[in-house]
């Protein structure tokens, strides 16, 4: 084999793995959005059992549908919120949740089969194989975490715990970011970006975006987007009444509707200020395009957030806002990775 052929082979395998990881990132993003739709349509508790294998087959007969509906009728969400729901109405929410779980299974297969192939053909070995194996394990934990979240709404409450929802979304976004970073590592690119001095700031920016996504999970968990549907004030006040449920306590920061929506709004303003500063710091460097893209996406995302809350979070806008959050996170990760590439 010639030297040129060796170089081509060395480049092809990482590129193939990177493309595969980018595709999986897209599937994870789709699953996050479908999960958002499941939340917005109140479908997440429609399947009351965790059957990782047999659950892939939906009800195929009227008797099977009636059996699933009977299980749903035993949980508080039905008795306290949806009493009298028809079987046809149940099928609508069931299909949303089933689709979300099926997509998770599909992602598992779409990751595992190529992973085995790349390891078996020694295209992925050593540290890379361990990293890919770690991502697969995280994906499996995400499925278990999803059931842990759902189980919180099956006995003593009519919805899932906002803390468990935030954990479930947080791990999904973390998995998305880790795969995206690894794919960027593997993508052939001889041109350094930099400067390296901006690497800590760019990592902090990505972490800030991640934190804002977690704050958004608490908004979703408490359905806070259906309240305080004014902007820039919240029902005429900057700090809304009801921020604390009584005597101030730490838990109120994540347990009152007023608090979680206010925190998410303030987080957006702080993130915008950080993005502006980062753009100024990077505007005369090779990282300027990365910083500019992040800045533009931040302000588009804030605009989407404002119109979403003013409109009381209709499904379409809610999902668009959630998709925007993933795009912003990917942009911030890309900027951080660009700063890391500079060897100087």
C-alpha cells in the first residue's frame, strides 16, 4: 500500500465514524423534541409499565388497547385529570409516548450495530473504542432514567417530578454534546481555529447554555409557560409575586411557577450578555465566525422564548423553542471545540 493510500485510509475511518456520530446526534435531537411534544400533549404517563423489549410492540387488537387503557385508569392522572377520557383520546396520547420510547430503542440499535462493526474492523480501537462504549452505556442509563422519571407520576401525583424531568433532559443534552464533541474531534480539519486563550470562556459559555436548558426543564416540568404570559414584566412586576411560597426557602427556586419562569428569564438575559462579551473577545480572532453564530442564535432563541410565553406556550412554538435550545448548545460546543483546536 502506498503512502497516499495509507493516508487516505487513516482519514476515511475517522470521517466515517464522525458522520455516524453526527447522524446519531440528529436522532437524539429528534428524540428530545418528541419528548417535548410528549410533555406538551400530556402523554408521558400513558404507558404505565417499562418493558424495554416487549414494549416495542404496540397494542395490535381492541382487547390489547382496552388492557392498556385499563392500566392507565388506575393512575392519578386519569382519575384526577382525565376521568371520562374515551379510548380514542387515550390512543392519541399513547402513540406519542410509544413513539418517544420507540425512537429511543431505534437510537440504541443505530448506535450499537455500527459500534460493533467499527470495533470488529479495528476502525475504532483503544481510547476511541472506550469512549464510544461509554456513550453507549450513557444511552442505556438514559432509558432507565426515563422510566425513573415516569414512575414518579404513577402513584402520588398527576405528573412527573420536575427534578426527574430536568435530570432526564440534562442527560440527553449531555449525551448529545459528548457525541457532537467526539464527532468534531474525528472530523478531518487541518486548520486551527483558536485562540486557545478563549477556550475556558468558550467552555463556560457552553456550560451556561446547558444550565439555561436545565432551567427550561423546570419550566416545562411545572407547566410554567402557561402562566405569567406577559413580557418584559411578569403580570406587571419584575420579580413576580409568588416567587416564594411562604417563608423563603431554597426549594422554592425550583418548586413555584413564578420562580422557575423568572429564573429562566433571568438566565436568558445573563446568557445574552455573556454571548455579547464573547463576541467582542473573539471578533478579531479566527473564532469570530463561531462567536457570531452563537450570538445570533442566542437572540433568535430569546425572541422565540418571548413569543412562546406570551402566546401561553402553544405546542408548535414550544417545540421550536426547544429545537432552538439544541441548536444553540451545538453552536456553543462547536465554538469551544474551535478554541481547543489551536495548538498555540
